[in-house]
C-alpha cells in the first residue's frame, strides 16, 4: 500500500515497539524443538541405513536398505514422520536431498568410492563416573578461618 510509505504511514507507525510485538513476528519453536531433534535422528538413521547397507545382497542388511530407500525416495509418504514432512520441518529441500542420494548411489554402482555419513563420536569417559561420596573430616587451616 502506498500510504504506508507516505506521510500517513509515518504517523501511524509507533516510535517504539514492545518485546511482545517484536517477538510475535518471530516463530517460537521451543515447544517443537524436541520433535525436530527426533525428526533429525530419524533422517540421520535412514541415511545411515541407506549408505551403510547399499551393497547388501540379502538378509537383514538388505531389508534395512530397502526400507530406508523406500522412505527416502518414495513419493507417497503421509503422516508426521514422512520424509516430506521431516524435510519440510527441518528446512531441507526433499528433491535436492533425493537427487544427492541418487547421485551417490550411481557413484557406488559405478565403483567410485564416495564419503559416507559418519557415525557420531562415542562419548569417551576417563576415570570414575560417580563422584566420591566420602568427605574428609579434616579441615585445613585456611578453611577454618
């Protein structure tokens, strides 16, 4: 509208805005953040199953690959955890990801070794996990003062 840029617009626009007005325009996704993390884990697992089992000939590994391939490349997914919904929620373009997977698969079939999705680093703990529950009854001179 033209009036927004003219004199009337400058009169009607306040000099300051409240925090509620500022943050109202932003999308607060704190309530959905756990769901997004779960969706990311589902997507990562599907990509790992697709890549790590792509050369399986039979058995459980072949089944894992087939299920992952159907979920990733199938066009008829419905529900909150369909590939399309997961990508949309995470801000990923599904057709771009599918194209990359097809390209990776073609390279695998041609014998070109491409980088796979790596496993997350395991948590390495050194020493005891639990803290020592005994406390020394002796106090040093600096603690008494």
